[in-house]
C-alpha cells in the first residue's frame, strides 16, 4: 500500500498546484480536505479547482454537497475513508489536500465521538450570542467547560458556540468528549504530512489579488444565487471567505468597495489563524516555507523516500 501524502497550509498558499504536481509524480488521486470546496454552489468563492486546473487527475469530494446542508468533520471522515481505501486498493497514491486542519487531524489521529446537536439547540445558542455577544457566550462557557473556554480564542465565534451547544445538548463538556477519540483512518506508517508556511507578506498580497480575480470570475454572481436561494445564513456555506460581505452588498447594506476590502481583511485574518493552528496542532509536520513549486517538490520527494521503504 502506497503511503498517502497530506498537504496542509493556509488559504491561497498554493496547495492546489502542488497537489496536482504530487499526484502526477506519484500516480495519485486527489482527495479534498477543505470544508468549503465540498459545496457545489461555491465554485469561485471557495477557489475550487476547475477541469483545466485538475489536468486530468482524478479529484474526490469536491463540489459534491448542496450548500443548504450542514457538513461536518464526521461526515467528511467517513467519506474520505471510503475514497482513500478505494484509491489504495487500486495501488494508487491518495493525495489529501486542504486548509481545514481538523479534517487532516481526524484522518491521522481520529475524531471525538460527539453526538449531533439538535437544530433547536443551535438556534438557542445563536440567539444567546446575538443577545449577549461573544463575551457573554464565553462567560457562560467558562461556568460549564472552563478548559474549553480557556483554550478557545475570545473572538472565535464558531468554536465558542460549538462548545456551548455541546454542553446544552448533552450536559457534558466538549472537553470530556475530546478525550475519547475514535481510531484514525491512516496509521502512523501510512502517511506523510507537510505544512506550507509561505512568508506572510507574500501570502497576504496573494490573498488580496486572488479575491480581486474571483470578483472578475463571477464571485458576486455566485453569491447572489446563494442569497436568492434563501439559505440559512448560519449554515457553513454562507460563511465562506467573503460570502458574508458579498451578501451584505447584495442586500444593499454596504457598497461594493467596502464588501471587497472587508472580505480581503477577514481572509487575511483567517490565514493568520491557520498559521497559529499549524504551529499548535501540527508541531511535527515538516514545514515548507519556500513558494517555488520545484522547491516544494524537492522537499516532498526527499521526505517520501523515507516513508516509502
């Protein structure tokens, strides 16, 4: 069985081009590990690779979910398990690529077995966050799950809400579930993982340029179609990079320049959080700070020789 190759990195760091090159060299097929690229309606906004970019390399778990459905790490893990096993049975290399670090962690370390949270509980926590703000939500969380409250950043709305949702739904702290994990899909000797860590100034400039390109390629039209569908704004697809600000422009709440600048700013901030995540959650993954494709391939080739013995 050929070792899987896992590629992680912040948004706009060049993961797509690298994954194509890796798949070509190692007779591989690409498996998506990006939580927004799973949605069929988010082609431009999620920077999902198109047919030309794929260059004939088989791609899996891209654009296969409707934006009106809630996707989760657990669902992705089971789908990825089936895809990777099939790729390996055909004696090909699974190249798993994406910026959703939790997906990759679940793949190699397993996933906490947390029961589903009912929609009425999600709605209750959403109303609490609107009424009391993030500070109020964190104070509530500190009373029931102090470990999670200490670990989660004060401005991380999604994770604060998730932790409090779990407590309301189960009566147990999220931390207690995280201490009980299912087995990962890949054993330690069955994969190689690398993290792309390009210079931040170059990455931030690329983020700005890429968003401008997205607007030219139809991001606004894509956002308008999603808004017209009347999808719940709290669903993950409606929180894709730039989507909240494009939606606000479409509703007439802000002008186009403000929407674009705020979208770029938030995406840069997200990239910064991804760097932090890599530092904390992937401490032993080799870093590739270089941005040249040839440099990245040399690093992966050297590492792959060590695991493919």
